[in-house]
């Protein structure tokens, strides 16, 4: 596959990026910011490539948007860390992209290395793409990943733990497939538009039935006997 900027991201025979032939994708939602933990991810990659020299990380997100100008120094720090660890051949900083779905489908593992989060949309995107995931134990990540049943959870700000989790997936194609399938089903059943609409409809139905019951109970026995 060739991207719109000419980069080549398709897999070739014998090219196993991450786990022998895998690629890690870290979705930085439109920003390079301290809270996203990109530096820790780069440091984890430095450990991963010792065992898997062809492992490749894709970092996606805007770093020149004026709205995120305060993060420019952090972006520079990430680039310097990549250079310091000689990871130029293992990490691609892609910037703002509109072909996220296509990128996810040439990846084998989704990574969320944040220090802080709410409910990360990127995590749900990984799930819908059927990717096995490594995420930090922040925000709603534990709940989304079923307390570790649908993905691997690691402490934030720990490159060594992050690398260990990534390596455990790279070591087992079967485990990647199992966790990817579990996470896909979990996102489809709990976080898809269809699942959310069904839950909202259920709440409305319960409220209407409750109001109807209260109205019936509130009627006086004499109400039906009046002339």
C-alpha cells in the first residue's frame, strides 16, 4: 500500500514488523502532548527493537496545528528521543492523516501510552479494526478492555512494562488473534453506535413504563365510580 504522501506501509513477504512481521500503531488524537505519553512509547520501542529489529511504530497526529502550539516543544523532544535511540528506521511520524482506517488495517497492534485519558476514541477505533491492544491503566481504558480480558494493561510512565507487554504480543500470533477478536466483539457489543442507541432506547422505555405505572397507582378507587 502506498499512502498519499508516497510512504510504503504494505507488508511484503518476509517483512514481519512487530512480532516478526508486525507493525505497532499509536494513534495520537490530533496532538503530540505530554499527557499522551509518546516519549515513554519511544523508549519502549528502543527495548522492543533489541529483539525485533524490524518492528515499526506509526505515530499519527497533528503537531503543527496552532491550537496545539504549546505542545511543539514536546514534539521536538519526541523527535530528539527517536534520534537519540537511533530509531529513525523503526518509527514513522506521519502527522495529521485522513486515512486512519487504512493505516489501522496495515497494523497488527494498537498502542495507547497515555499518562491521562477520559474515554479514548482511539482505543475504540483499534477495537473496530480488530487490533489487539496494549494500553495504560488510565481513564476508562481498564473498563473498555474488560479489566485486561480484552487487551493488555500496563502502568503509565513505565517504558519497561510497555515494552514487555508489546513483546508478549509479538511473541505469539495466536494471542494477538485471540485478543483482537475479543476486543472487536466487546466494542461492537458495548460501544458501537447500534449498541449505544439500543441502551438509550431501553432507558427511555423504562422511564415511560415507570411513569405509566405511577400514573395508574395514583388513581383514586372512586375515580371510576363518579357520575
